[in-house]
C-alpha cells in the first residue's frame, strides 16, 4: 500500500463545502461593494459634513449659537461655557446625545454689525454605532469626526483670539444679530418641523446697544423696539446664557431679564431656559 494514498476526507474538487463557502463570501462582498458604488448618495459638503442643498439641511435639526461678548470671560465662565459646548457634541454613556446624526451646529460671533461672523459650521457625524463603514474608512469623515469632538475647545480658542486682537466695538446690536441668524439658518415659520430640533442659544451680557435701542441711555418699551425691528421666532427653542459682568451691574438687573422675556414672547419665541453664566 502506498504511503501517499489519498485521504478520503480531503476532497480537492471545486464543489467541496469549503470552496463553496469561500466563493459565497466573495460574492456577498462583491454585491455589497456594487450596492455601495452605485446607490444614490446625498451631495455632501466634505468640509462640514452637511448636505449641499439647504432643503436637505432643513430636514435635519439645527442648533445655532450666537455669542455676543463685549469683554473677556472670567476663568470660571470660560470653563462653564466650554462644558456647555461639550454637552452638545459628546455622546453620553447611555449612547444618548443632544444632537442626532445629521443635525447642524453653527456658531456665530457678534462683531458690532448686524451680520455676525460664522466661526463654526458642521453637521453631526453621529455616534460611533450610527456611522457607516464607508464613513469610518473615509479620510474626510475621519477628520470631520475629530473636528466635531474638538468643537468646544476650537470655539473657546477663537473667542480668546478675538479678545487678544480686539478692536474697539462701540455697539452691541443683539436683536439685529438674532434676526440675521434666525433668517439665515432656520426655515420660514410655516415650514418649521416640530419633530426636529430648532434651537437658538444666545450667549451674551444682553445689553442691547444699537440705533434701535440703547440700554445704556435708558429703557425703551419693548413693544416700540419690536415695532422697529420685528422678528418671528415661532418654532424655535430659545435658551439664554446670561454672561454676568460686575462692570455692568447697574444694567444687568431683573428689569433687563423681564424686558427680554417680553420681547421674545412678542416675537413668538419659547424661552425655555434663562441661566446666568
């Protein structure tokens, strides 16, 4: 008997179970690759992970932040604001988060004019379990993920830079800036979707100083100001982080808060939270 006799358990035929499994897996991978390559994709801006079409953006939730600061933050205020921003982008231990995948986060910085500057603009890449395989393997998606997770520090760094390079700003058109952000970022009131997040966060000392109302010169009736500069905030959830500065103690009193609440109510805005920073 030959010592090279063929083992009956070793079947070298093409149709043996092992080969069938290998070819089956290869076929599944090829089909998956074909679906990925030829399936229709949304036109995404690789710089900020947002759809190119504004209508597609409006289908997602939007959180807009307006920062209006006349003076640098104290150390404790800076840390509080940093943590506030972190809460917007971080995924909690129970995998919940304030912003869902695709929700837009945009930050404006007031500059003394009616048109504030954009300092951050990005759509959420989502939690790790929400990201598709191609998202994780794409360099642009990877960079966007890192940018999203570093959002808080990036904004604080830009605020710090602003005060280092600060030029004298003699006006604070808060109402005008709110109107710009509202009209720029959110859909018309009749198209606001109640099942989507539409947040407007205002970080400011809330001392209006412009042609329509100068708080330093005295308090003007909120209805008269609204008639001069009407805003429709219907469908938006308003939150105010009131930056307290001892230098403005004379103006940052209970009457100031009441004035703004009345103005926002007239503008049909829901002021859910007003907290001091």
